């Protein structure tokens, strides 16, 4: 696929189906270049994901995210995003940050959560490079270690700490604004954020309905669900 088409893989979990749809809408509504969006749903990865679910795994896409370079044919670039996000900027502004010196690019968070449990009772895990893998720009040709066999057998720490790379110098950095951790990072004016990440739990869950920037997520969902505003007479006239 041509690199002027932005390839986006989004983690998909049936328990958070609405978040996938809202995120995809937020990307398409602001994109100035062609975008193709692919959900990483386990039901569509038969034969590619066979590892047993880990008790510490909070979503269906904890490990399938690392199949993005393989699914892209180890060619060009691909973007992975967790589904619990909301893009407020033109995704082309992130895409243009690609740098061929690196195998993968992400926000270099220094994130150590205090809580033990997050959304839906999932355990909160703590490890070096926490949340680095929640938004990743993959230079796919430099990620050939991420075969289905490796992704299904490597430990979670090996994958999420990027130990599949020859050295850490291959991990490039993108601006923090592209992975703002809601209610962890200090709140900033929305103009300073390109992508909100409701990592602990978002307003689509009852327990987090009053989380930071909840109004923006609800507004995006409402925009996505807004019915056709044409007068009913016109609709009838057109069949």
C-alpha cells in the first residue's frame, strides 16, 4: 500500500466496541489524507493469535497489537492505537513524523500508576515503558521479528518493553500530545492535546463517567450518532 494512505490498526475488544467506533469517527472526521482503519478483532485473527489469555491481560488486543507490521506485509509504515482514545487533530500530522531511522516511534511515558485495578475490574500492571505501546508508529520493514510465532510465544514484558528490537536506539519519540493519559497527566487546554487516552477507564463506563475530558468523548459519540438532518419531506421524495 502506498505511504500516502495512512494505515491505522485499532485494538478491538467487544466489551469496548463503542470506543472503537468513536475513535475511528474522530480520526476520519479530521483527516486530510486517505485513511484505512483496521480493527484488530480476535475473531478475525484465527490462525494468527493462539496464545492463551493471560490473567493480567486487560483487553483482547494486549498482544495482537504487535501483529500490525505482519498484517501490513512488513512493508511501509503502520500506526497502532488502543481503542480507548479520542483523536482531536489531523492524523496526517502524526503520520508526517515518520522517521526511517527508527523501527518504532511512540510517546516515551514515565508512567507508574498507583491503583491496583482499572476498568471492568482488570488488574493494573506496572512495568518499564508502561503505555509506550498504546500508540505506535511501526516502520514495518524493521519489525520483521514480530512474526505470529514470536507474538504468540514471547512474554508480555518482552513485547511491551520492545525487547524484540536489537537496541533501544531504534525507538523513536513522538510528542506527548499524541498520547495524553487522561487523569494521569496534568490537565492542559484541549488545544494542546492531539489524542486523549482514557487508559484507566473512560466515560463510556459508569464508574468513570465524570473522568477528565468526558464531555469531549460524549460530544464525539453524539456527532457520530447524529441522524440525517434533511427534512422528512425531502427524504420521502428521494425514496
